[in-house]
């Protein structure tokens, strides 16, 4: 093989490795929780949620949230929420955060002794009523994907600064819930919701965590993907299953069976990750 061909092959391999490294995502471990649905005393189905860890405020306050692709806000129960639903969960204390700023829906700061804006957000089941706080929100417990951490550069960086991959933070406007409906929040252990819908699904871009995380340059790419296992490795069925995860900033190639095909989002102004279906063969 000629030296020129070897050099070209090595250059191509290096470029491919660099491109792959740039798109390796961070992985967020998800906890699977399943509750039975009973009809006439018999279990007829199960409701299942997958939640991960975040923190809000300075110093950080820890919460578990569902990453919801069908909503656009970060929602946490407020310490001022005194209904039974809120009391079942960890509650966000804005007064204990040095980075928290009360704001109105348009982003203007709340004037002392004046009423602040409120919003009621409905879901498929249940709703929350909340007020607005701008604060630092972090995804916690992040690790690079196995493909990314296998590179010498990333491994050396992680060895020198092992906390580098543990959290990803951005400032965003949070909806602190002062009222939460019994369903679904009493049925599950997760504290709140982190919406991953398009920014047009939120009241404004100030509320979109994914938009701000993407714009910050902290993510390798403005993408996310989920791997949802039927049973967690430590699940109630005795364990032994695969662990669920969210890939943030790309996809985890270890979870893909083959190359992906991409389709444009249909009517993105609606805020949903939806695509057009031309036909359904039967």
C-alpha cells in the first residue's frame, strides 16, 4: 500500500472519529415506575413512568422529574404549595436559592408587594397552577456514552476532572406549582416535569430547557433519544433487565439496531415532535 494511500486512510479515520466524538451524547439514567390499574378488583393494565434526576437553584435542590416530550415547561412543586399532592413530594424553595428571581410570564421581574402572574397548565390527566421563577436548572448524574468515553481525549479529560460530566446546567424560567391535581402526581413518586417539547409549546422561549441547553453550546447536537426498558435492571420483577436511559445531545449508538432515517417535524409551530404519515400498510 502506498504511503499516500495510508496517509489518506489515516486522515479519513481521524476525521470520522472526531465527527463521531462530537456527536456522542450524555446519558441520563431513568428510573422505571409502574403502578397497576384495577377494574372490579382485577389488574387490567399498568401505568408506567420513567424519571430522572435534576437540581434547581443555588445551592442545588434535588428532584426527580419525568422528561415529557409533550410539554414545554419545567414544573416543580413549590414550598408554598400546601395541598396533599405537593406534600407527597420534594418541594422547591425559591427563597433558599441565591440564583432565583421571581418573574412574570413576560420575563419581567416581579415588583415587591405586587401580585405575580400565574398560569394553569393542563395535561392528558391532571393539571398544575403555578408562578414563575428564573433559576439555574441542572441535569445531574450525567455520564458520556461508552463510545465517547472510549476516546483517549475524553478519558483523559474525565480522569483529570471527574466531575466534568456529572451535571449540565442552564438558566431557565421554572413554573413553581402552588396547586397540583391528585392525578397523576399522587400515583407516582416523581416530583415534577421537565418538558422537552419544542419551544413553541411553552409560554415563551424563556421556559424551554432544551432550547437553552442547545443554544448554550453544551450539547454536541440539538437532539435527544430515549431507551425505555420493559423492566429496569433493579426493577420490581426481580432485576436482570436493561437500564432505561435518555441520550441528550445525540443518540447512543449502542442502543441503535441500524442506521437512522430522519424526517422533518410537521407543523413545528404547534410545538410537538410530530411527523407526517403518508400511508399505513395493513
